């Protein structure tokens, strides 16, 4: 059944992409906007990377929180990082870091906290664990990343001197999770954006369709998701054509130490004002 489903999705995506390639070339005036936005209203996808070392249990804290805003016609798409150390008040739990929302209330609480902070209403959510992240990168043949400063971090497993590395899944995970640099979590979210951008730039293309069934098999095993087949096709088109011009954003924060705990403080009003320069929000 999984093989049949993967093959069907592959065919759907090939047809979808082929049609959109033609339309993208044929329709003028979209060089600065979202290629996908011609065909659909704005959509917001929340991606949660779960700190889960026990397999596909999906019970850990969210080590990564990314929102992909696929814009409407005439506007750029945006990739928004939400630092995991942002201080929020969780219903029934008091003040916590935002990465605890998924632990206490699942994806619904995580989506609600994203909305309360940013005004971004999430339409679809994917939760992926560490193993799935590593397997997908290995299937795609690794990713080449330039490391610009020493990273020797026993906690994440990162062990890099400055230089260019072709990273496998294990190394890429360590690179993206390390906080052992001057700005800690803020540096990490920038590395996560860089890694994702480079992975798409280097690996996603029409030739990657042959690997799609294996990627989809990993997504079946290592994620929790309410994405539809149309969502997958839309995201595939985004990766092929739209990501190069997207905005890469990080929620503005200030550091604080409260009751001996290090937090990042984000003001919801300032956050919404900042994001409103790039998208329409509630």
C-alpha cells in the first residue's frame, strides 16, 4: 500500500510540476512574488523538529520551529524561525520556553502559541524526529556546507573546524543543533535556515524525483503530519522555483535571565509589526 501511495504521489507531483512550469513561464509579472501564490491563497506550514531519541514516539520538546509562509500573488514567500527559548505563558503550565508547548499540548498548543506570538494562523503542521531528518539528508546524498567558525560541541555532536564540509545526515543534524557559538540559539536558527536553503538549492530538482518514493517512505515513518497530497505537490513546486527569492526571517528577541533561567523575550506586538512588513497577518 505504501509503495502504491508513493508511486501515485510521484505521478501527481510530476504532472503538477510540469503544468506549473509551463504556466510559470507563460505568465509574466511574477519575478518578485511567489510562484505558488499565483494559484492559491497564502498558506502557512509549521515544521516542528522534535528532540526525540527513542524513535518515532514524537514526545520530545521541539528543537526546531519553522514556519513556511507561502504568499499570495505579488509577494515573496518567507521562512520564519521561532527560537526555542522564547518565554511564553502556557495554559495550565505557567511560564515556559516555547519549545515546551508541544510537550504539554501537542501540535494544537504549538500552533496556538505561534499564533499568539506572531499572528500567523497555521494551516498545516509536520512534526519530524531526528532520525527522519538524518535519513532524508542521506537519501538526498548529503549537503555541502561552509562552516565559518570553530564548532566543537559534545552536546550536539558537532566537531568542525572552519572549512567546507560535505555533511551526511548525522553531521548535518549536529551542525543544525549546536548552540556552542557566541549567540547560542540565535546562531542555531540561522544555521538551520542555511542548511535548509542549501539542501533545497543543491538537491531539489527534476532529477530528485527519482528519489521521491524513498523520501516519502521516510516521511510516512518518521513524521506526524496533516499535509495532503496537494500540499506535498505545492511544496515541491515551491522548492523548485520559489525558495530562491524568499525572505529568511527570525523573530526579534532580547535575552533575559529570570529566576536563574535563560530566556529570549519577544514582544507579540513588535513581532507582528515586524512580520507585517513581509506578509499579511491577523
